[in-house]
C-alpha cells in the first residue's frame, strides 16, 4: 500500500489526524480575510462583463491583417473609446470584440478597421449584440444561481438537517465570493462560460461537503447514549476519515483544469479558455477548502449550542476528569482519556472497536 493510502486508512480508523474543529477560528479568520479581499476587488476594480452581458460588436476578418494583434487592439480601442479584445484566428484573420457599441458606432469602427487593417470593409463581418439581450442573459444567470441555492438548502435540510443546510449555503456563498473576487482582481472577462464554470464548481463543492456530512450523520447516531465523544470530536473524526478522499478528488479535478488555464490559455494563447477554466480552477480549490475548513466546523458550532450537546459535553468531560483523577492510563480506562486523544486525532491509545463509527466513505 502506498504511503498516502496507508495514511488514509489510519485517518479513517482514527489512529492519526488533525484537530480541524479546535482550530476552526484560524480557518474562519483566513476565510474572512480572503472574502474581504475579494469584496474589495469587486468594489474597486469591478468585473469586466463580456459582450454577451453588456452588448457590443464583434468584428471578424477572413483574411490576414497587415498589422499585429497588439496594434489592432490599439486601433480598435482608440476608434471605439472602449477596451477592445483582439484574438488571432486559425486562418490568420482577427476577431475584435468591443463592448457597449451601437449600430452607428459599429459602422464607424468598421471603416476605421478597414483602413488600418488593409482589408476591404466588405470582408469584415460585424455582429451586434444588443444591451437588452445581454441584460436578459445576466438576469437569467442570476435567477439560475438563486434557484440552485434554494434547491440545495431544501435538499440538505431534508436529507440531513437544517444546520447542515445553513453551513453548506455559507460555504457555497464563500466559494462564489472568492471566485468572483479573483475575476475582479485579475481582470478576466466574465462570459456565459464563466457562469457555466461557476455552477459546475458549486456542484463539485456541494458533493465534497455532502461526503463529509454523510460521514458525520453516520457517526452521530445515538450520540447522546454514549459518553466517549463530544459532537465536535465526532465531527472532527468525520473530516479526517474523508480527508484523503477529498484531497485525491480535488487534485485529479484540478490537473486538467490547470492544463486548460495555464497551457491552453497561457502558453498557446487560447484566451477564450480562460473564461471557464479560471472559474473552475479557483472554484474547485475554494470548494475543497470550504468543505473541510468551513462547512463542518460551522455545523459543529451550531450543534454544540443545543442543550443536548451541551449536556453531553459536560458528561464526557466529567468522565474524563474522573478517570484522570484516578490515575488511569489510556489502556486501563474503558472510556477514558485515550478516547479523547483518539477523537482529537493525536493517535494516542488503541483504535476503537466499539461505539460510534466514523461513517462510510
């Protein structure tokens, strides 16, 4: 068995681990800092909305221009008064995209491009996208996102409980905010491909979260009938038991997306790949982070406020204190300190053979 596989098995059995729940305030602080940075980026720099959302014109040529794409960008920007995006096509022609351009202005730009590119005006195709159509697309995108969120909350509330639904919703909003903030900071254009990528990563993030929640649901059965673990300790075991699976899934998902973003979009200059690949790359990473460090710790925080869980925690701590006062060693105490250390993931004591199970992966 590989080292990673062996580690995963030991994490699953509770022999080793990391106390994610105890250190949750650190992860909350990191997430708050990243989220504030993302919000500032959107507020200050704003989002570069694509032509599909703001309206504008797309000019394409079938023949090779006599100037470079950089020069064509300067010409189109100066002629339109708006930032132009120029891409070289496979046949040597150019695709020039300019937002917020009406019909009259498009004709002027077409004549200017004809003179500067050295191409007859009839050989330049101009496609106009109205701002009203772009607004409809934007509204439908936001509506789709809202419907997705509502359905997620309803499903999780039914399949698990409302606290898990709230925690998952906060994690999803966390992922959206970070992804949108990155778009604002790097200046990438927001297109329908971006929206598709955003919805895709939300589904992935939700899947990763549900895997941990399923383990937690299994582990918390008859929790008040035992005095070995608090709810937070069971939640921590659930994270550790699915940790390697989450890491493996995330790495495998990120590799092809990284190829699209850094090789396809960066090396080969296929800029249109950036629209979807950036949202996927950032969202996948943020989704894996939020599933482990945000969603489950939030559930533990909410559950520990219940009277039943508070009473359970008092019983567990009292029993451990009594065992410590008697000087019992981890191996001598049937439900003593070795269970506490095991739940915290320190690896002290023997693997458990009874009581609550960590859940199936």
